[in-house]
């Protein structure tokens, strides 16, 4: 009788542990999917940032060229 009770307790504990492991594995799977989605978003934003930096450099270069072409009066 005591042995049966111990076996039932062990079985319950193992069942609880199994449930917790399954939930942990499900959580890991969800987190991996979220990480992949976030990495895709980061890559997209990095590409946008790179494009914006390039446009900024082009604009700065154009402004510099325009300023070089302008004639300024002497301040003397």
C-alpha cells in the first residue's frame, strides 16, 4: 500500500515535470520564431538606415559643390 502511494507520487511528479518540460519547449519555439521575426525587422531597418546615410552623404556633397560654385562678396 505504501509502495503504491509512492509510485503514484512518483508518477504524478514525473507527469508534472513532463508538463513543465513541454511548456518550456513550447516557449522556446515561440521565442525562436519571435527572434527570427525581430532579426528580419532589424535587417530591414539597417538597410533603411544605410540608404538614408547614403542619401545624406549625397545631399551633403551636392550642397558642398553648390557652395563652392557660389561667389561670395568680400567682407573687407
